């Protein structure tokens, strides 16, 4: 069993953590939203804690299904799916 110090040396030697090359997990039942505002907007999903960053008009992001209800009330966001 490796201790914390051995993991640190492994990370620094390889430049990344073990398993870091795994693909990200897909969000369950995510919904696609498009931002229609004129400036950037950041929203933190109240249920998931995910930070959603819409950088410009037309930006599209997958929103976790747990956050969809709260996103529906925000101006400048349009659900696409």
C-alpha cells in the first residue's frame, strides 16, 4: 500500500496523477443550454455545485439535470434540448 508521500513523488515524476487520463464522466440526463446575453455569465448550480461559465453570446453548455429547474428562471438562457 502506497503512502501519501509516494503518491506525491509519482505525481511529480509523471506530471499527472494516476488515472488522470480517464475520460470525464458524462452528466446524467444533462440538458443543453445556450447563452443569449451580451457579456459573460457564470452560474453555480445550486444542486450539483458545478460552476457553469458562459463566455459569450451563443455559448452552449450541458447543464446537470439537478440544476435545470434553477436555470429555467435565469434571463438570457435558452434550453435547446
